[in-house]
């Protein structure tokens, strides 16, 4: 078995955002322009539907792919995170699965922040909690 085969399946999170795809795209590009260009590289982009970015997540090479899909009453924004190193599997074992949970939480927070920035309503208020 090759080490790369041991890399677990990607992690995906999706949110419904009440904004048009172009506005969401602009917000993602704005965030990228504010980031440290030493830790990411745009791999591919298809305006305004997909954006794939190679990132360094705490020393772990990864790919984040954003998908923007219009729906009748909202736009679905999804992030797919893929570890590009066999070290991910090792970290999973050493941390008893907490490394994956941390990445899942990071993706959820990123989408929540995007939703709040575009809709102006924190997630818990939007859901009436």
C-alpha cells in the first residue's frame, strides 16, 4: 500500500447563503486578497462557480475547493477540504481523530463567517436560537 492511499476521504461542509453567486465570489476573492500569499496558491477558478486553493494548514498541505451553486431561494456554498499528505493519517491516529474534527470545525466557522458577512445576521439569530 502506498502512503498516499492512506489519506482519508475529503471533508465537506455546505451552507445556504442568501446572496447571489457573484456577490459570494467577490467576498471570497476579497478574503483571499487580505491573506498571506505565502500560505496559499490559487489552483483553479471558474467565475462564479468554483474556486480551488492550495493551502498550508499548520504545515499540512491541503486543497480547499469552494463550490457556489444557485438554488431557487438561496445559493449553496460548499467547501471541500482534501489533505494532500500522508501525515494527515498519522495525525489522525496520534490525536485520536481530533485533527479531523478541528478541520471540520474550521470549515464550519469559515462558512458561518461568510454567511454573516454577506447576510449581516449571525447564524444563531438567523435560526432563532
